[in-house]
């Protein structure tokens, strides 16, 4: 992961070509003090450095800070002292950092380096500074995961993608990236504007990156006031809108309205990409493989397709959460991650398929998103789910997909379809939670035996052995009193409809 950036201080974030951006910042100074999450990128940095000298397979033992994905059921994390972490309190910042990652000549190739960081944090304690440096070492790797084979270009269609970094305490940082060709004449190298935030909301940050790209075509200095205004705005509640004023030369003051989706569970997800590239049958078989916590590799040419489709497939697991290695865009230098014997979900650019085939990959499901085919499979994917429920999922998706739908309508349809599947599988869990004073225990044997369907009981035997099911139960046992979230509401609605039919 180390890029040997000796000529530049990442803490200062000052690049030679960024004088306009510097002047913009000097006109709008901001001193920010806050704590950083305990990213474990140092381990990856050391491992990847030694990997180049010795065993490449060491990478799989430290797939670093991208290990858990999905839609969380709930979150409650205490504030840190002495500095408040913006991820921890209600008046949240939109983002922690905006960084510019550029390609710099290194021998015969180019390597990604951070050429600007906003804001620059001051007065950090030693541990906080180390944590920040670890984060900043990781970012370039994920902004240019496709290796160092770049050459100057005259045309390049900008693309948007994202990655996820997981802190040691389980909280996440999201990286929202826009890779584009800077303004100018002749051949030039692309650069990446990357927003690091504790907030998972892909659609909202994609719009923010639209504004960043529009300003980049004018001047780097115009980006700073907009991002400063964004930091001063409170992150909106679900369904609410925040307005940010921004001045653009020759255009005057603009008011940008940013609206957060009303359903916060799916604000990092858009299922339209998933069903654009995959058939309903293959989506269900991939979903079934995830439920048994198998190894999955997704292939696509574009980074945007990889990140959107993988985030979408992980969201199907709600109310459960993927608990293992999760890297929607796998950097080339970490390719040996796919040799891991443990479960993982990774996205690989298709240009590395031949390199992938040479690796000793254990049994897995390899999905080509462009051809909607499985290049590798275990073989039992169509038979993992109970046959009746498999057919119900398939019929529901196929019948409702025949009608024209907006993105929101598709999200609602897909969510309801898969939530109904889980209601039929585990919706009776509350009847088997025994509460004695301050202690709650789950009666797992009675839970499975109470199911009348033999095929569902057979499936539950495997599913109940997964980490995602164990965490689901642990969270329930840790609650002092029953809580009613979206899943519990849907269970009640389903039961009420069943009683009406009777």
C-alpha cells in the first residue's frame, strides 16, 4: 500500500500544482479539531510492503479495514473524548475530508498520491495523527485500484464509485469518489476527488460530487468555499433537505438543495444497477450464497458498476448484515485476497481476469456482471433456498419488474420482496426470546423445531450457523426491552394480513 511519497507531507496536504486551491483556502480559513477512528490500515501497509518482498498471500490475512457490510439494524456509539468525532454525535458533519488524488510519475509508471487535503487538522495528539496518516495512506490505493499502468489521455468519461473503510470499533467510513479528467488541452492524467464521510448515502454524495466536478472545470479555488459551506451545514434527517449557498464566478450565488432519502436503510443503495446487469434468477442465487456466507467475486469493467451492484446485493440481506471481508473495489495490489479460505465479497475489474485465474482460488461464486454469467460456481446455488420460497421470490421479482418503475418504486418492491422472505424464515423469532429480569436468551432449538416446513428447517440448520444470524440474535439478547424497527413492523403487518385471510 505504501506509495513512497517522500516529497510531500500528507499531513499538510500541499501539492505544487495546487496554489489556486491554497489561495482559496487562505481566504476561507478553518481550524478543525476532532478525533479519528481507529483504522487498522497500518497492518495492511506493513503487510503489503512485505508482500512485495515475500509471500503475496500475506494480503489475505489483513484485508484491512473493509471487513463488514450491509444495512445495520441499529447503531449506538458513545462520543469520544477529548475531541468529538463527527461520526458520533447528532449534529453530524457531511464529511471528514475532501482529498484530491493525482497520478505522479514514478520511474516508468505512475503512482497515486494525495495532492490536497481539506480540511487540514491541527493540534492532534500523537495517536490521532498516526490514525490520520494511516487513513491517508489507504485512500490513494482505492482511488486508483486499477494499478499503475496509466498514461496521459485526451478523453475520459468521469465515473463515480465508492469504497468502505471499517474502524476497529466496527463503525464505518465511506469513500465517495469522482474520477475525472481535469480541464486543459492535450493529453493529461485523470485525478480523483474523494470525500471521506461517516455517512452512508451514495445518491446524496453523488450529487455533491457533481457540484465538485462542475467547479473543478472552473478552478480548484472555487471548490473550497462550496465544501466549507457544506461542512457548516447540518446533515439532514431522513426525508429532509438542506440548502447550501455557493458563489461561482460569472454565475453568481447558487443555492444547492440536498435532500436525504426518506428511507435511511437504503440511502446507500440503488437496486436499478443490480437488476440492469443481473437476471432475477442470478440475483436470487447470489443472495442464497451470501446467506450461507460463501466466497463471492464480482467482475466488471467499470468501478461504478462494481460498487453499485455489490452495495445492492449486500442490502438484500436486511435485517441481517454481512460480517466478513467486503471490498466492492479490490485494488490490484490486494488481489491475493481472493485466495482466502474465509468468506468474502469482493469486486475485481475485468481487466484482471487472467491474473485472477492464475491464483489458487478456493471454491467460490464468480459473477461476470457484463455477461450475467457465473464463471465459477459451487454447483448447488439453485438448491440452497427452500424450493417454494425460491419460486415465490422469483415470481414476485419477475412479475413486478414487468411494469415501468421509478428508482424509488424499484427499491421499495425489492426491499419488500426480500423482507417477506425473511419474515417467512425467521419472523417467529420473538416467540423464542425468553426474558428473565435483566437477561434475555434465545431458544434456538425450539425456534427451528417450531417451523412446520421440512425444507425451511433444513435451510435454517445451515443459516443459523452463520455469523450474520449469530450477530442478529446477540443484538436481540442485548436489548433490555423489545424494539420495533422496520423489520418488526413488517412482521406485524404480515401477521395481520394472514389473520384477515383466515
